[in-house]
């Protein structure tokens, strides 16, 4: 089975709008010698121009209260969320959005609706690419060798379900301010996404309900999850189980900050 057939078998179809989280290492383990270009060609061939391919190309260019910080630059700022996402945002036919902290690389239908000038003050909430995906039919999260600890959509769910810390920044201990910085200037941000490690609890919840279609090949385990499934189950789960979304005590300073402020007395 080649990579194209693998994606088809997983359920990917023409006209789907997909946001992709990936481990290229895992993809390589199942498809030795495959190039990033071959990955993109297969994806584009399947979803076509009536669908969309979206990679997060986050750079986290926040202003800091002390110490040095990076300044976002459209052409040169590298994606910090994986090899494929960095390769994809450099493609000639890809549009990169200008959010200094949470930029996205876009291809296909989505580019008729979202231009490079999409940089909402709520980078993963209202007005964001994630909101656009939520409003489309046929939107999916495609995970290629990753788990829910990389689920950007979880941050959208945090905001939509208004978990207690949805607009609280837990990154004080890293001197991070709720301000994005780019060569064009600074942008005050309404929400700063926090730690996402324990979104795997939500994954387990969906898994137990058999709501995540999966396909394995060697070390590569992938899943294709419909956004409506994430949204409908997520709003309820996040409202009722927000506490379980925090890392265990004393293992994560960001989650400890949130626990201290919103949970323990
Ligand atoms: Zn954490």
C-alpha cells in the first residue's frame, strides 16, 4: 500500500477540508524514502481544489516582559510545529496567515475565504481558521502519527466551552505577555492557548466511544476525525471534565498555574 492508498483507506475524500498534525518520522517509518512533496501531492490529489489542506505553522512570537523574543516575519519565521508544516508553508501555492503567534498554511478552497491577512486577536478562537473549519461541512482533523496532545482544535473547544482558564495565560513563568510581535508591529491578544498535553484525555473519551477512525501501518497510526464529532462531544466533555484537561500536579508549571487560580481553594 502506498501513501495515497493509505489516506484513501483511512477515509480521506474529495472536497474534505482537513487540518493536519503529523510526525514525519512516523510517516517515514511506514513509507521509507517518501518525501514531503510526495505527501503533499497525495493529499492535494485526493481532496482536490473543492477541499482544503491546512497545516498549523505556529511560531509563538510573543512579546516578553524580559529577555529576548523572536519577531514574526512572514517569509522567514519557521513553523515550530513539525517538519511537514514548515515544508508546507514554504510551498509556492500555499497561503500563510499573518498571525505572529499562530499562523496557518492554507491550500485549496479555504484560500477563497481566508487570506494572509487573517490574524484575529483570538488566534485559535473567533475569526480564526479553526472557526472557519467549524462552519464548513466536511471538515476533518487528520492526525498522521500524532495524538491529541497536538490537537490545536482543543484550544478552540476550550474557548467555545469557556473552560475557567480560557482567557488566562499560564505562561507568566516564561515571561510571556499576551501580545504578538511581528515586523509590522504588535498585536494585543484576547486569548493565549495554554498547555495541550492532556487533550489526550479527550482522545481517550472519544476512543472509548469508538468515534475515532484509525489506521495503522508499522509505527504509523493515523486518524481522521470529523470536526462536528469533535465539536459536539468536545463542548460537553470540556464543560464537564475541564479539570481532567490539566496535567497532574507538579509536572507542568503552566497547568499548576491554572489549577492554583481556578481549582484549588
Ligand atoms: Zn500541562
